[in-house]
């Protein structure tokens, strides 16, 4: 179970890193910036966004809207229900994934930043 979870987390990290690297490089070259600086800023921004997203996902309240089938989100019934324990656990788990991934991407940005020597 732990090996499979680590494999999925590694896949998420590789996907997020590859997309960030590609997007930051293309955007940085288009603006005429140094490639290493653009990549490090891209990792900083993506990691920071994931940290903030993890905070907001984790702070979602225990109340959910009761939706009638086929009713639009904002025009339907205004009744609410309490979230099930599995929904609350899913929110906390998703928040932890976002925060961990964001923190690791910021660390990758620190390593990629060529303005400072780490050793």
C-alpha cells in the first residue's frame, strides 16, 4: 500500500515538475529572461499556488449543499447537509497532497536558482 502511494505521489511530482519546467522555460524565453531564473521563478510560483490551494481545500467547512438531481448549482435548493466523514477525510488528504507537493516544488526552485550557491 505504501509503495503504491509513493509511486502515485512521485508521478504527481514528476508531472507537476515537467509542466512547470516547460511552461516556465517557454514563458521565460518569450520574455527574454535568463532560462535558469525563469525556471526557478516558475517553481516558486507553482509551489506557492499549491500551498495556498492546500490551505483553502483543508479549511473547507463541514457543511455541503444538498443538490437535487438536474438542478443547477446556484438555482437549486438552498438546503444544506453535513459532510460525511469520508468527505472530510478526503478534504484533509487532498490538502496534505497539495501542501507537500507545493513545498517540494519550492525546494526544487531553490535548488534551480543560480543566484546563490548551496554548497
